[in-house]
C-alpha cells in the first residue's frame, strides 16, 4: 500500500502542476500555488508549527521549537535587509503593524485559541490532512471569528491607531520600523535592525533554556517524541550508495527533516515571496472572506457583507482561484498531502485522529473562534502578526510574541483543568 501511495504522490505533483499552470489566470497565482505547496511540504516534513512553540513547552518542557523559530526569525530578517538595502522600500508592502490595545488583546486571544485548537492559522491547513475533524472544526470557527472581527479591525481606533510610531517621510507612521532607529549606522538602519533582532532572539533563546532547565530539575521534562525522531541519525556509508534503492528514497522523500532544516526551508520560501510579490507571508484574512462566501450561498449579498465588514465587496465577489493568498493556502494543504503520499504515510496519518468527543468539538470551536477574532484585533495571525512583521523589522511582532505566549500558557492551564 505504501508503494501505491508513493506513486499517487508523484502523479499528484504532475497533475497539480499541469492543472495549476493551465487553469490559473496568471503566473503570479501559479507562483503562489507552488510556494504554498512548498510551505505545506516543509511544515509537514519538519513537523514545524507556531502553536507548538508554546504547547510543546507547556506539555513536555521542550523549548527546541521555540528556539528554532528564533533562528528562523533572525535569518529571515537578514533576507529582508538584503532585499531592502539600496532598494526602493516604497515598492514593498512591509508588515509594520500598529502597537496598541488591539495588538495586546489579539495576541492574547490568538495564543489562548491555539492552545485549545492545537494549531494556528497555517497549522490548521496542514492539520486538515493530518487531523481532519479537529482542523475542520477549528477552521470553520476561525473563519467565523475573522469575519465577525472585520468591522472592529477596519474601524476601531484600538486596532487602527498606534501608541508608538517611527516615520521616514510618510512611511511606517502607524508602527515602529526598527531601521528607523538606526539611520546613523551607515547601512540605512538595517545593520542595527538586524543586530537588535538577533538580540531579541537571543533573549528568547536564553529564557527558553532557563525554562527547560527548570523542568528538567523538577523531573517534569518529557520531551517530544517527534523531536527525538528528528534527531535520530541514520547510518550511511557512501560505499553502499545506490541511486535506485530504498535507502536513497528514504533519505530523499521519507526521513523527517530537522527543525533547523524546516526553518531554513521556510526562510527560503519567505525570501521568494518577498522577492517576487514584494510582500510577506499572510494567511488568515481569506478565512473571513470564505465565511462571507458561504453566507452568500444562502442569499446574503456581497454588498451586505461589505457593509457589515466595513470593507469593499471585491473580496467577497472575487473567485476563490483569483485570490492569491487563498490559492497559496490551498497550496499548503496540497503540499502536506504530497509529502504524506510520497512518504507512504497518508492513510496511516489520516485515520489516526478521526475520533473526537463532544467536549473536543466545543474546545476546538472555542479555540478556532478565539484565534480568528484575535487576528482582526492584532492585524494578523502567527504569520501575519508574528513571523512576517518580525522578519520585516516591525516591533509589533515581538510584542505579539510576548502576549501570544501569555495567552497560550493561560489557555493550556485552563485546558488542563477542563481535561482533568
């Protein structure tokens, strides 16, 4: 059966590329599809997810994923600096988000929600393949939360106005752009911004190690089985190498990637996105548009939806396959499927989490809604308010990280009490 899955995996790759290239209306949409597939593949094969950075630490004591994310944030900031140095920053849609009450509340809600749903805005897409019931419920209520949060995001001063700003002419007047703090460094502020980003990352790494040491001293550290599997070295001697062999296939398509390999892979894909689209990685806004499209099935007009959401009706009218981020999100799902098929793990993984209880349904729904509404308050999710802003030198990303961790920790504590 595994051999059949592998064959189907490669057939799926060819089919998706042929259909995507011929049916999508522009090259940039096809590019979005390919990048999404890459993200889904990397996230799945490296067992990486933003929600796990908090959830794993709370449940097992392991902070390895959190430390790896800090490495990814740092090298991604170097990518941004390389793209912007001597370039025209006005041509890039940098995610310099406001710092305000909305950011704090949104980050808390998002962290709280991801503790119950065991996923995030990008993770819910990979989990549609690996944990369908949980992910589907979370996604439905996530989309509802995003849609119901649109009016607040678009009109409330606690979301739109920033307590602190930096200004370079008319740029970034709604947030703090770190290079603006170091314009004297001889490199347009980017050297100072990269160093400060590295310093922030090192602080998080140091705190993570301190926490992990504490758990080990208290004998409450259990570690993560997946991380242990990723660290296992498979013996290899070049004298035994054969191009067509099970060992070679396993190294190329089956063996899980390490967290660091995953971080490098995501950074490379982020660099492609920034270089080609001049914008970062976002995921959550289309979820609200999808929910609106669902309501249109029952006769709700696009104008009515737009009036409620305080936005133009274009997003609700636009076909699914003409929205770049929607196509990219679909690519994440397809990339996950491709990895599991080519690795011969699809059926085994798909059926592993099909059973859930009524209590689980309630918790997943609550988690999904909290994450969705939180993204509107914070102007983004784990990628739109955390990863991309940090990589784009927005101070808001680091603040979101702090409140997201607090929210996730609180949610895990409450979830533990409910489950006990």
